[in-house]
C-alpha cells in the first residue's frame, strides 16, 4: 500500500539536495532511441520532475506521474522556472495505470520502480508503450557522491551524517510510517522478463563529474531521502539540523564541499 508519508516534506529539498542528471543522459537516449521531438514521454514516479524536465525537449509532450502531490507541485514550479511548457503532471499511483493516459513512445522509471508493486506495474506499462517504444530504467545515486581524492574542497562527511541520522531515528532504515530492515527489493530483471520484455541494452553516462555543494545543499540531500525525511524527526528536527550543521562546519569551515558524481546506468527494454 502507498504510504503518503514516505517522502513527506522532502519535495522542496530535492532540487538542491539531489545531483542533477547529467546532460549526457539525454544525449545518450536521443541517439540510442532516435528521438526527434515527436511522440510522448511518460515518467513514472517522477518526483519533482528532475528527469522529466531534462528529457521533455526530446518529445512533443512529457507526462510525469507520481503518488505524492507535494512532489508534483514542486515539479510544476520547476517547469515554470525553466520555461518548460510541454510537460503535464498527473497525481496517480503507478498501480492505477494505465488510467486514461494513452500510449507513449518512451516510459522512464528513475529511482522509483522499487517502491511499486512491480509485477502489476510492469504488465500495465508494457501495454502503454507504442510498438517500437522502450521502457528505460535510470539507475542512479543522486543524494551523495564518492571519493575524497583530488577535490578542490572537502567531501561531505557521509559516514558521520549516517551515524547522526541513526542516533536520532534508530539503526533500522525508516520509510514513511514503517521501516525497511532489508532495504528495497532487488530482482528487477526477472520482473521485466516475466512481463514480456527481452534483450535489454545498457548504457553508462555521467561518471566522474566533480560537483560543488554548499552546506545547505548537503542538508537538503539528507532531507531528500525517504529514510531521513523531515517529518521523521518530529519535535527534534531543529535539534537534529543544528547538530548536522555543526558536523558540516567542522568538516569544512568555509561551508563549501565537493564530491565525485556516480555514473548513471540506463537499462533500455524495447517493446
């Protein structure tokens, strides 16, 4: 069942807390799928539109769907700020697809499929793809980078941040009103094969970028995660944030950080 508190309060932190998807991602999909500003894109679990808005110029129309109304409101704000006029936002759970949304040239899932009833969603979405269309999984880690070598500024102290979150929320990963003691589910490829998809193609883009981060960006990255969403801290949120900022200033008195972005993997399943 969908838990409305999963990312409660996180939407406003996404644009600064998460790394942007690299421009190479759009270029790679354009070339691989011969995209030419025709047809429609469906981005399932679109959040605040991070991927939807990057890919929208490659299509006649882009549709982002999400179960979280706060995320969709943030997506609309981001679209307006960027002057993107060919994107629509639909408040619907993935399990309720296809609805009356029609068919699409490309359907994308970016860091979202693991939250869904995957077998049900895969079967429904396959029927929403046009013949010759493609389902694209975007596997990425956008809340944190890696490595501390050859950086112009200190890297955020991620391990210490994780320890601080555990000190406030406990050692078992939180997820909305519940917990995820075993993490999110794996076995995605088996789900796709069972739904009738075959012969995936894999691309890797955007690895090794050095991204600059401010103290506020790092704080936002913490609140952008389901396991440390703002509401989870309750009345102790101000106390937690005060300790978090003190930790960050100890690591970098200037308040500036850098880290290497991880590569993004695209898994393309043709229809």
